[in-house]
């Protein structure tokens, strides 16, 4: 646990008692603060109380009296589409509002670091797609290469649940826009921006607000090194804002769409080969084509970002390549579930938006595509350029008929349930086909989360292996 520093004796309200909220409360208590906990869910309050946490009803008119600060869980809106009433009341009362990420960055460093030979460092990864795989790949490589590493944030453990890092220890964080938007302290040593595509736009008031939430990690965090994907305009702008010129190697540019051979530091992938360039010369390369855990162009982008981070830590290219080979991927993210009679089954349930689904479709030549759920704004029409890879789509979800209409001329069958979609795709698949779950939609019409949807896919596939 990372005890919260600088709040000894303070009365701190904690709103939201999921994983991050409860770990925040425990870290506040460990740091000498009084944690006053609330959640709109009676079940969540009961679980927290059973764990010994103190409940404090923030709905009362005088609830902010005598409270020094409010800590908010990431899923609770504080600005758009409108502030949660309890957060609005706290802001009106002048209470500083923060989250567990802000507490983590203000609390990580301790006087013990003075006796370390090498101070611990934090690597923070954000972006629309690929941030989980990128963070997990960095962590995996560090562990394989014998470096102390902990994975936390939006993946792995809560940031305040990790152990205090030791001499030369590394902490790898995956951070969502919900987490970077509100944190009052953001001070990573290395920060990564994978890409930006439309997502969570209602929460951020549009693309500008969404990008601004991501940009805070760099503009306010002031990392020593910034690894920036520049295949979108926003990434190009961010890299330009952070660098003092084309040769400024504090910014490492990453691409899977273009060769980057300028005077700075760059890592790019083309036709399955990763190349590192510095000062206009190639200094290393990696063949990504046979790395089973990183299929497709989108995963090659993740590999480029992870490679760049690991190089900033002084790790040699050959060792990184060997560690890549041992990476098996993450559940629900281009996860190879199995293979039978030449047919592969891939679980990409995390592909909850059209861009992620497009990346998944591009990774395979002939696809039996399981698609559907709660489609986000904009529909699925932008996926039409990839329908040439789709042998047939199998549409699931409560709005399956509506989703089917969005697919236009794509060959399809309305299945509604995962069991039927898997059964039909198995019956019709030929050797060389890939049965791919890449829903391009949220899961909440049929499942609690994308993990549950992916687990259902794995369960149904297993019946046919």
C-alpha cells in the first residue's frame, strides 16, 4: 500500500466505493487521515462497512462542513454531461476535488528514496486504443529482463494498492481519460500517448475535451521522456508542443503509417518490421511478424511504443525482442482462444468502438465476425472499407436487427446470443478463417462489462474445440 502523504489529521470524503474508492480510503487511513466514505449503491456501502470503513452520507445539506477534501472515483462525472450533484455541492463549498491518481503521485516519493542508488520511476500510458496492451507489454518485458516492476491503474492493481517501489523499481500505469482529467498531481517520468479516436465524448464534451484530458498527462505532468503516436493530428500536435525542435530526443515519435527517419528519435513499424532511428540513422530493428502475442498493425503500434519506453530505460534491443517473443497477449484483446481444423478463434471483446474493431479486422485475412451490442454515436458505417475481409458477420445483442441495418451489404446473420453466433460461425468456417469477436460496441445490453462478454465467447468456443 502507498499511504497518502500530507493529509495527517485531515477529514477526507471518498465518493464511490468500487476498487479504487476502497483502496483510496485504506490508503488515507494509513496516512493518518480520516476517510469518510459514500456510494449511491446500498450494496456498495454495505460491503465497505463490512470491511471496517466509515460511512458518511454526502447527500446531507451540511455534509461538506468540516470536510477538507473530496476524492472521487473515475466513473463519476464531475463536468460533462453534468456534474454529479455531490461533486457540484463540494465544488460550491470550495472543497478541492481529486482522485486516487492525484493522491498516488503526491504520495509515492518518500525520504527512503534518499538512500537508493537509483530512484524509482513511473511510466504512464494513455490513449484511446492499445494502452492496456502497451502497459502490460512494458511490464512483461521488465519482469522477463529481471527489473522490479509493478502494473497498476486501469489495469492490474489500484495505484494506491501497490507496494512501495524499491531501489530502481519501476511502476507501469495505464491511465484512462477519466483518471488523467481530474488528478491534481501528474508527474510520470515517462509518458506514452498511443493514439486518439472518438470515445467517451459525452463525458468530455466532445473531441476537444477528450484530447484535453489526455494531454494533461504531458502538459501538466512534465515527463522526462514522452513517447507519442503521431498517426493522428492530435499526436502530431502534442509531439510538436513538447519538443524544442526536430532533433529534440526527449520526444520519441511512434508510427505504423509512415517512415520516420528525421534527426530526432523515432520508432516505427512497416510490413511487420519495427525500426528505431536516431539522428537520421537506423540503430535497431525487430521482426514482429512471428510474435504471436502481437498480431496486426494495431499491436505493432503497441510494440513500437513499448520498445521506445524500454529503450529510454537503457535496455538493449536484442533483449527486448526476446521478451516480446514471450508475450502471450492480454485477455479480451486479440486473445487467441484456440485453433481447430485450421480455424482460429480470437477474443477481442475490448474492441468496444469502431476504430478498435477496424484494427482487429485488419489483422486477419478472412474473418467470421461476431459484432454487436450497444453501438456508440456514429454507428458502424465507417467500418465498410474492411468488409472485404469479412466472410460473414454474426450479429449479437438486444438491438441486433438495428445493428444489422448498419452493416449495409456485408454478408450477415442475426444471431442475438453469443452461443448461437459461435455455433453458426463454427459450422460455416473453413480452414484459414478466423472467428473474431470484435463487437464495435459496448457490452451493457447483455453483459456487465466487456470482460464478461469475452468470457462468454471463450466458454462457447471451448465447447467446439
